[in-house]
C-alpha cells in the first residue's frame, strides 16, 4: 500500500489545480463537461474493462455488489416517511439525493492511487450494484416525483429506462467485462496495452474534473433540506459501513473498501437527472459539492483510523 497521506495530499493538490484553472478562466465548467464525457465514455470504461475482466469473481466479491443494492432500501423508506408531506419537486430531488455514490469520478482515482488493482477490484464490484441503484432506482424516483411528470405508461417507462442503461458506457463496460471474465476470454496484448494506457489517464482527469466543478456558492434557503440529506447519507453510511467493517469475516482491505464506499459523495448522475425532470439545479449542485468535500475528509480520516 502506498503512503495514504501522500496520496490524499497529491489528490487534493490536483483537485485544487482544477479549481484554480477554473477561477483563472483557463478552463471553464463548459470545458469540464467535455472532460466529464471523455472520462465517462473512454478512460473509466477502459479502467473497468481492464480490472473486472482480469479478476477472479468469487461469492464474496458478489456480496459487495448485493450490499450496494440492498443498502439503499432502508434509506429510501426513511426518506419517503420523513418527506411525505413535502411538495413533489422537493421530495423527488431529496429521494434521488440520499442514494447512489460517486464511484467512477471520486473513489476510483483515490483507491487506485493507494491500493492499485487490489483495491480497484473491490470498489468495481461495489459500483456494479451502484450503477443499478443510480440508473434504475434513482431514475424511477426522479421520474415519479418530477414536476413535469406526464404519467408515462409502464411500457414507455420501461423503454426509457432500458435506453438509459444501454447508453451508459460504464454500465455496458461492466457487463462486457463480466461476460469476458466468466467465459475466461483474455484481451489481445494490443487491446490490453491500449486499455492500460487509457485507464492510466483516468486518475488525473477525474481529480481535475472534481476541482473544475467545485463550487462554494450555496443557496441558504435550502440549508434545512440539504442538511437532512447529508445527515441521512453520512449517518447511515458511517454506521452501516463500520458495522460491516468490524463484523464481516473477510480480509481487511475488503472490509475497509466497503466501509469507505458507503460514505462516498452523491453520484454525479443526479445533475443530468435534475435537468431532465425539472428539479432545482442549484440545490442538486449544492448537495453534490458539499458531499465531495465531506467525503474527501471522511475518507482520509477513516483510512487512517481503520488502518487498512
């Protein structure tokens, strides 16, 4: 394992560089959207294909995927109870915001820097379930409570969800990689080297991207709702993560990666979902930025305290 403080400091420096470049108008958030597309459709899929296709998928690894899916159920139930009397637009945004994690743009570069492929295989298995949570469960919740809900019939809704899934390059990469893994099909040396080169660019690009989109302008009128989202996400994440860490019968790194996975920031997919369903974009951005800051600090602390 690489020195933890060194990697976090290095990562923080790259994030700050991205933020400074934006403040100096060298790179704009519009440029950041292009980088995000590059990461989402090229470097992240390359990393996924490279990692998942080469690991030995065991029942214990499959359990990580299952945990990432089941974890969201009690949180959704709690959010539905707490916000049942709220207006639909607030209820929908909050229900989307309390579940799903930013694995690809946040966890991957940090975990890759500290634990290399050994850590990546655990977080990648977690992200398979996380993709289902974000692109299926989160999307359905956003659609149901959308202010512009046109009451699509079930066939239209199913078609819309399937199209979203098919357009997700990371999710398709997971499916392809798992199929190749099960069939024991190896990439040709040229393809393997190509994926390796592309995946190496993922860490720098994603950390720069976090800095580019970092924003400290928050909407004060929404602090109450945002605070409730943060309390739900991090109280559940810390408690469940630590329980799994101390009681699961697996190796230290397995349990450690699972613990930090549950305190990761909100998935960036909430931003396009917010636009599509006509929710408050500023509130979504506010939650996204706050969780990035909080999760970075919490992840650093947890890694040091738990010693994995």
